[in-house]
C-alpha cells in the first residue's frame, strides 16, 4: 500500500511539472508578442498562424506541436534572447 501511494505521488508531481512548463510556454508567447509591440492579430499574421490559434496558445487552452512548436521556439529564442 505504501509503495502504491508513493507511485501516485510521483505521477502527481510529474503532471504538475508538465502543467507548469506548458503554462510558462504560453506566458513566453505573450511576453514575446508584447515585447515586439504586436497585437495577437499582427503577431499571428507575422508568425504564420491564425489569430484563434495564437489566442489558444497564449491562454494555455492548446499547446503548439510539431513544426508549429519548432517555429514558435525559434521566434521565442530570437525575441526573448533564450
């Protein structure tokens, strides 16, 4: 029983860290856009996404994946100096 509880604790901590990192990703997107002085609409157009997609990423409702995430990571590194 004790081992089972430990496994649940480990899984819970892992899930919390995933949520925290995804949330910080959405914050980084917003930070980069605001640093450039762009509206969501202008940033989406410039970066090649729809405004609805960018809004969902910034709010944390959805997360970019695949090529979109790679492209966005390049933008974030360039703008935020990461």
